[in-house]
């Protein structure tokens, strides 16, 4: 699960970087929100990585505690 979330986060970040040089065009045409959506997707993805790691650790602990 962590790999899937990390992959999605990486895609959002790459999309942010690809659009960054076109900030002027995005701003002129009212599409600057595309850039911020990618940045916000990256931030949510970083939270998702942290959450997924904790979830997987909890599942492993629960499985290890079973007889």
C-alpha cells in the first residue's frame, strides 16, 4: 500500500514540476489552480505515506500478537 501511495505522490509532484515553468501562462489564462492542485495532491500524498506506514505497522503488530 505504501508503494502505491508513494507512486501517486510522485506523479503529483512531477506534474507540479512540469507546470512550474508555465506559471505565467497559467496565471494569464486563469488556470493557476492546476499548479496548486498538484502541490496540494503532493502534500496529501505525503500525509498518505505517513498514514499507510502506520497502518501497515499496526497490521503487522496485530498479526504478530496472535498465537
